[in-house]
């Protein structure tokens, strides 16, 4: 509703004394009936002669078609003129699906529903992994036990620390006592891999934080260290397919992890070179361990691993042949450990700001 005044009236109101102003005009909504709203214009009469205080112009705004347009479209429909009406089969909500299209749509909807509802249907282990080496049959059989002679105080300290840990663990776990059985081997592999997955992650985190704090690049070390940590974790997940750890075993892992993470983190902050050399010597011992495991598979009490099928996670992660056995898995794990030995001895010989020569997946 718009209120309009003549210019002369507006000018008169502006300059007339307040005591002579006309009373305010109010329009009651009840006075405007439904018949009045359908009219084009409604003009309020002036409050006094020859003066226009206000004029109210009400117009009806209609968004729908009027009766004439409705009649025209109805007439076209009766005559069969459908050029402006779309084909219902071309509309997504009216189109009839073929049987195979309906099955694909149902499968997609089910997949989306699983994702949204958080169902227990999850992708298999090893679906999301970092780039890592895929070994050939020639490469896994060329791995040999090697040793880098310590150079300097830090190297000798790292080497002696590893030998001390190795001897203590063999005695505590009973691995060196009596015959080595499948149970002993799986316990050893599971426990050592929970420890071996710590250095790469801690070192990557330390270098990541240093890069953020100093606002400098890392020279490519972080990716290699993260890949190493994940690779050790995949060794653990593979071994867990064959054995379910006991509660006591899990408690030992929690305690060892808490101690080792703390000590390795502090050591890395003080002397990173010592830590990488320590891991290098640790991987040398790992190569020895898996070489001994292969000897037990070929000539000892673990001969059944020559024919026992490899877990699916191992076949997927190392891209092995479908008929691979546990012996092939141990060969691949030993090749990984040998690669970690080379990487960490290389990083220990480099300065902190030198470029990492090992590219992702190599």
C-alpha cells in the first residue's frame, strides 16, 4: 500500500504550525474487503475540502497465469499440441531403468549407505598404503647378512646397545631356549615389529615439527621415514593373521612401546645420527632373525610354512602371486629389513640438512 500526497499539500504540511496540523488518517484493514483488494485502485478521500492528505493505491500482484492463458493452454492440450511438454521417459524421476541399470544403482546406493551409516563392512587391510618397494624373486633371494663396522663413539654405543637389547630379549622371551616352534616365531615377530615400527614414526614426527618450527623444507626425509614405519606395521598385521596375542602379550607391548617411544624421542632430539645408526644395526639383527627363520623353514621345525598359503594382506601389500606361501612372505619381509638397514645407515652418514637420496617407493 502506497501513500501519495500532492506537492502543494506536502509543502503546506511542512511549513504549517504544529497546532494546525490535520489529524492522522488511519486505514482499517477491516475496511478493505476481499472485493476491494481485487480492484485495481482504491483511493482514500481527503480529510478536508480541496486538500489531499493521502491517497492509497493498492494493486493486486498475481504470479500465476490469468484465466485467458489457462484457457489457451487447455485448448492446446485438447487439440493434442504437446510441443512444449517434455517426454516423461527423459525425466530422471520418471525414466524406466533397465534391469542391469537398476542393479548398478542399487549397489551404488548400498555402498553409499554403508559409508554413511558406518557399517562394519570395511576395505581389506593394505588398501591404503604409502609407496613402497615391490621385490622380485631375484632380489629377495640375493639378501645376505651384512655388518657395518662402527666408526666413532656414537656408532660403537649404538651397536653395543642393540646387541644388549638382542641378548636380553632372546633370554626373556625364551627364544634361545629349547626348540624354536611356530608359537615362538610368531610371538617374536609380532613383538619385534611393534617395536620396529616406532623409530620411523618418531623420527618423521620430530623432523616434521622441526620443519614447521623453522619454516624450512625437510629435504625429503619425512616420506622415507613414514614409509618405513608403515612397512613395519604391515609386517605386524601379516603375522597377526596367524596368531591372536594374549592379554599378557598385549600388556607387554604397551609397556615396551611407552618406554621405547620416550627414550627414542629424547635420543633423537639430542643426537639423530646415533638414532639412525641404532636403527641400522637393529635392522642388521632383523635380517639375521629372518634368515634363521628361513633356515627353520627349509631344514627345521617350520617346514609346513613351505606350503602354507600366504595371508591375503601379504599378497595384496607385496603384490605377490596368488599361490604364494609363508616362505615367500618371510623372504619379502627380510628384503624390507635389509632395505631399512641400508636407508638408516645412509641417513646416519648424512647431515641433517642434506638431501635424502632414497626416493618414495625405492
